[in-house]
């Protein structure tokens, strides 16, 4: 993957599409399972499980935001960004057109998980139907396909 060129292309395309907020998401896999985090009930979309994800800061590159967000939300260190898994659009809690760019990442160690913004986590088996939104199911499905190839 030509990461710098791809990241630039994704950013330019999103800006052209009128996306106001860039979000990054990570598929963190360990022993055939994917890490999912649960949003606190009082949050926007409270109670759902999601990938470790978060907003890119103004001017922040997508890869830098991805590494920062995984560390902030889980305490895990990203060792490598492997594959781009696609994106999905949604309207944020503040009404902004948002696009979440999703990547498969390797971490240096899968434990310990240190939650900062979520109230629970699970390691969901890749073979299972994960308790996530359809958009996230699509991203995990793309990850599964890449593991078979």
C-alpha cells in the first residue's frame, strides 16, 4: 500500500464530497478476534460497540490520527498500519458530515486495555456476527476477506 499517496487521495476526495469531520477507525486483531469498544449510555449512540476510533485534529494526517486515537482509547501502541478497509459516512452528534476511514493495524501487545472514553470492551471472534452497526460490519467483513486471500 502506497500509504502517503493513498492518505492524500482519501483526504482530497472527502473534502471534495463536503465532509466536515475526518474520523479514523482501527481493526485491532488478536488471536482471530477483533477489539470492540462500548460507548457509554450517555454518549451519542450510547451502548453500541464500535472500533477504536476518533476524530482527526485540524491539519492532522490520517495515519497520525489513527495511531493517536488507538493509544488514547485503548492504551495500545500501533506497530504498523497494514490495510485500508474502506470508509463510511454519517452525521455526527454535532450535525457534521463525517467520514470514518478504517484501517487494519498491528499493535505491539494486545493487553492491557486501558479504556478512557468507553465503558467496556470485548474481543469478538472474526467468525461471529459482531454486535456493531451495519457500517462497521461491512468494515469487519472487508477485513475478513483480506485474511482469506
